[in-house]
C-alpha cells in the first residue's frame, strides 16, 4: 500500500516534470518568427552596393570567418582602415574642395565625411587619424540582421565548403544600399534546398 503510493507519487511527479520540460521546449521553439525583409538602421551608413558591388571587394575580405567557422563574422573597424586611412570622404567631395582651394589660391583642407569620421572615432582617432587620448575607443554597434533560434544548428563553414553561394541564402547583397534579410530563414527554406542538393534532412542535424 505504502509502496504503491510512493510509486504513484513518483510517477505523477515524473509526469509533471516531463510536461514542464515539454512546455519549456515548446515555448523556446515558439519565440522566433519570420523576419524576412528586416533591415534595421545601422550606426554607419555602410553600403554593400558600393563596397561589394561597385568596388568589387570580395565578401570574404571582410567576412573572414565564413570559410573556417560557424560564424561569418562582422569586420572590426581596423579592416575598414585598410582603405579609410587614405579615403576620408567620397572622391567627389575631395575633388570639389581641391577645386575651391585652387580658385581661392589656398591649400586644400582635409575633408572628412561625417560617416567616415564615425570609423575614426570608433578607434579613438581624430580627423588626422592620430590617436587622441581624449577620445575613447568605442566599437561600432552594428545591428544584427540575421538570426536563427538558439535550438538550430547552423554552420557557415560546411555550406561554403559545399560551394553554396552567399547569395543563395542572403540574396543580391552586392545591390543592397542597406543590409536586409532576403530569405525567410524558416525551416522550409533550409529543407527545400537540402532536398534539392541531397543534403541532410535528419532532424538531429539541424536541431540540438
Ligand atoms: C568592406 C567590408 C565588407 C564587404 C566586402 C562585405 N561586407 Fe557584409 N557586412 C559588412 C559590415 C560592416 C556589416 C554590418 C553592417 C551591415 O549590416 O550593413 C555587414 C553585414 C553583412 C550581413 C548581415 C549580418 C547580420 O547582422 O546578419 C550579411 C549577410 C553580409 N554582410 C553578407 C555579405 C556578402 C554576401 C558580401 C559579398 C557580396 C559582403 N557581405 C561583403 C562588411 C562587408
Ligand atoms: C578596399 C577598400 C575599402 C574598404 C576595406 C572599406 N571601404 Fe568604405 N569606401 C571605400 C571607398 C573607395 C569609398 C569612397 C567611394 C567614393 O568615392 O564615393 C568608400 C566609402 C565609404 C562610405 C561612404 C562615405 C560617405 O561619406 O558617403 C562609408 C560610410 C564607408 N565607406 C564605410 C566603410 C566601412 C564601415 C568599412 C569597414 C567595414 C569600409 N568602408 C571598408 C573603400 C573601402
Ligand atoms: C546556407 C545558407 C547561408 C549561406 C550560403 C551563407 N549564409 Fe550567412 N547566414 C545564414 C544564416 C542562417 C545566418 C544566421 C546565423 C545565426 O543566427 O547564427 C547567417 C548569418 C550571417 C552573418 C551574421 C552573423 C555571422 O555569422 O557572423 C553574416 C555576416 C553572414 N551570414 C555572411 C555570409 C557570407 C559572407 C556568406 C558567403 C561567404 C554567407 N553568409 C553564406 C545563412 C547563410
Ligand atoms: C541554398 C542551399 C542551402 C540552404 C538554403 C541551406 N543549406 Fe544546409 N546544406 C546545404 C548543402 C549543399 C549541405 C551539404 C554539405 C555537405 O554535404 O558537405 C548542407 C549541410 C548542412 C548541414 C550538415 C553539415 C553541418 O554543418 O553540420 C546542416 C546542419 C545544415 N546544412 C543546416 C542548415 C540550416 C539550419 C539551414 C537553414 C537556416 C540550411 N542548412 C540552409 C545547402 C543549403
Ligand atoms: C535543414 C535544417 C532542418 C532540418 C533537417 C529540420 N529542421 Fe526543424 N527547424 C529548422 C529551422 C532553421 C527552424 C527555425 C525556424 C522556424 O521556426 O521555421 C526549425 C524549427 C523547427 C520547429 C519549431 C517550429 C516553430 O514554429 O517554432 C520544430 C518543431 C521543428 N523544426 C521540428 C523538426 C523536425 C521534427 C525535423 C525532422 C523531421 C526537423 N525539424 C528538421 C531547420 C531544420
């Protein structure tokens, strides 16, 4: 009698715990939605159309992680400085100032655009690209655009190695003035391509 009761209680407690854990799992699964088209304002008006399109810079020059790690990575301001040490403003603005200076018979002034200035400030540099102790280094707080829920396992490396193009998932990035989410990133978008390319359809491959 006593023994059965303990048995029943254990069973009930076990059942309750199982239900709670199932509920937590389900609510964890429910959080995400469809963020297709999401395009938050970024702290610097960085343009993929200009850099990846017009200037033709390779995606992996900036997103170095894509080939070797799960995350493609966002470039640190130091990578921008490979060019923006010398490019402090759009060429047209620099030329306009040179013309004005020539007409006025003076030396051209240094032209620093407000957007490029933000890169310098992020590194604690003044307009002449000198370290200024009064300026605090303040990393650029880029807004994250793409995100799959935590219960999903996604790795850039295996896709890049299998020659899947960035554009197959991210769309025509080289035409985007401002980054936006092109695909739904919902399960169907993964599974559709996996079916076509005969990649894994195993639930456990994509879900932890
Ligand atoms: C000169 C550096 C540079 C190059 C080249 C570049 N990117 Fe980016 N990329 C960035 C920066 C900076 C951000 C963060 C700001 C933003 O979202 O626009 C970013 C953001 C992204 C994001 C969104 C990240 C997120 O938060 O979800 C994707 C996707 C992306 N890039 C793909 C590409 C692809 C594809 C290419 C090549 C066609 C490319 N990028 C070329 C610098 C670069
Ligand atoms: C390979 C060289 C190169 C790299 C790397 C590069 N840029 Fe540029 N960027 C340029 C050039 C060249 C221009 C100017 C084009 C023009 O003359 O209008 C420019 C223009 C810009 C502009 C427009 C400036 C304005 O005032 O309109 C912004 C903003 C900018 N870059 C941000 C960035 C950021 C942020 C990074 C790093 C994530 C970066 N760039 C990396 C070459 C580069
Ligand atoms: C098979 C689809 C797919 C391909 C191909 C792909 N991405 Fe992504 N990318 C994603 C997904 C999904 C996320 C969101 C990942 C997350 O939440 O962890 C993402 C996120 C990103 C991010 C922001 C977060 C991070 O990983 O650092 C960047 C930047 C990015 N991708 C760039 C690229 C570039 C550049 C390429 C090509 C070299 C590329 N992606 C190829 C699907 C893809
Ligand atoms: C445009 C096509 C395409 C899309 C979209 C795509 N994949 Fe894949 N994926 C592939 C290919 C091709 C492989 C096979 C790689 C291999 O066999 O080496 C693969 C392999 C994988 C693997 C197994 C290798 C590993 O990294 O462990 C996982 C997991 C995976 N993809 C997850 C996802 C998820 C999650 C999404 C959606 C967010 C997604 N994929 C979207 C093409 C795609
Ligand atoms: C190729 C990768 C991939 C495979 C294979 C896969 N899933 Fe998913 N699944 C995802 C992604 C990405 C999400 C998150 C986006 C979403 O909610 O659609 C997801 C979400 C889910 C969700 C939550 C849906 C919601 O509305 O919140 C459930 C449940 C699920 N998957 C079950 C499964 C089962 C069961 C299988 C095996 C039959 C499976 N998945 C196979 C990628 C995959």
